[in-house]
C-alpha cells in the first residue's frame, strides 16, 4: 500500500512539474536585443564618432527634427565642433534599452581633454543619447548627452 501511495505521489509530482514548462511565458531578458537595437547602436556610434572628430556636417545630418528644434541658434554646430578646448577625446556607449515609444536609449560617457596637457581624473558621469527610427534601418539622434 505504501509503495502504491509513493508511486502515485511521484507520478503526480512529475505531472505537476512538467506542466510548468508548458505554461510558462518567456520573459525577455535584459540581454535580449533585436534589429532596432543594433541599428540604433550603429547610429549612436556614428553620431558620437562625428562628435569626437568634429564632423559638424555629418553629425547634423543625423539630428532629428525634435533635436534641431530643441537646440536652435547654432548650439548643435558648437556641440559637434572640436575646434575648442577642451577637445573631444573619446566616448563609451553601453546599457541600451528600448523605450515604450519605440525609441532606443543608451548610456554614454563623453571624454574631453585640454590640448597639450596631461590629464588624470575620474570618469565622467554617465549621460544618455536617445535615437528614433525614421525607416526600417535608419535612425536619427533625438536627444543628446
């Protein structure tokens, strides 16, 4: 009798546990990415490379209408220009996420240095760059760090 009860309990447990695998909804992990993420990341890299090199024309061509409207009167030209001191040295892009409105946002650190001087210090605080899709594979910068 005890053997039969034990076997039935084990069979019930197997049925219950196997049912969990069939009814579980797959939850997206923070490591899951899609083509939107990839194209937005590529656009962020291109824009920030233009920032680093001081390529004003190429950088401006990647600015969305919203970004242009938010920063009138030559602000974006000055932001992208590398003619001033401190110089644009480098950047880091990390921790991207897709926003509910479909835009993609990345954490960014922008590095600058005083030309002709040795520099040592703390890493800059992280900021954000946000990109908006204009077509299947084309993304523009919507907010700048």
